[in-house]
C-alpha cells in the first residue's frame, strides 16, 4: 500500500486528521488519537489490531510487534508488499474502528456514522 493509497483510504473517514510527527512519519488520527503511522516516503505501516489477532498477525512473516506500542496491540508491517492492498485496508479500517470505539460516547456521536465500506 502506497502513501497515496493510504491517504485515499482514510481521508474521508469522520474525524480523521493527518500530520507529520517525529520529523518523518505521517500519522493518521481520529479525534486526535492515532490509528495508523507510516513514514512520509512510504514503506512500513504501524497500526492497532484486535487483541485476539495480535499473536496471529505477529507470527506472520513481515509483521512484528510495534516497538513502544506492542503492549497496546499495535503491529508493524515491515514488509507490506507481502500483503494484498485489500487485506491491509481492512486491517487499517479495523484500527480506525478500535481507536474510535475508545472515544467518549459524546465524541463518537459528534463524528457521525461510521464510514461506508469502500474499494481501495
């Protein structure tokens, strides 16, 4: 998944903002809470996954527990070319949903309805 594909996927979702942190990482957030990180030049992807899928995913080649964020069930996809764009898009959408679900009910209501499924 390229940076352009990632931006196209996430930009239309309610409450999503994109900024550069740590000098060279694009950080996608919902209501100020991060849900996916990638270097500006692309390459690896880092995002939150469901607790029950964490070990399953990190057992796959090309995916590692994310440094500093693994205890919160974040993974790093260090070899994204191993995965179909659709598979990565589904994982990123799940990450958005997990982070959004942790927002206050008031904030969730202010964001509006969940984004519809879309093609990548």
